[in-house]
């Protein structure tokens, strides 16, 4: 039985030994090395300043961050951000790096 992994660039399922993705041609690296954003920082931003969208700006999702700012007076973004913060902190490093880089 062949072990597989997912290409971190295109998401194609490839052999775990593959150095280059056959679909997109991108050289594969360990996602823990390529992850540039810290899940702990994102989680703390979400828990403490999530009502203002700080975690969204940190993760590079500016449009969502602006929506959080626009609706911050309703406290709905703060509730959503609290849940997102917990999800960030509970996710594995690999999953977080795949989704947010």
C-alpha cells in the first residue's frame, strides 16, 4: 500500500516520496517548514482582538478583516472570532499551514 500526501501548492494527492508534484511541477517541502503564519499568534489575535478582525488581517484575508471592522459594533464578529481562535489553536500545525500558509 502506497502512502500519499497532498501537494502544498495545488492540493493534488501524490506519492509521499515525490519531490516534485506531477500536476503543477512545484517542488515539495515539509509544510511545517513552509508555514509562515503562526497558529498561536492567529489564535491569540482571534481571542483578544477578533471582534476587530485582527486575526483576519494577520492571515492576509483583508476583505474579511474589513467586514469584521464594519460589523464590530454588533459583537457578532467577536463571537465568531472567539470560535475561530479556538479552532486555530486546536488544529494541527500541518492543517493550519496548508490552509493559511
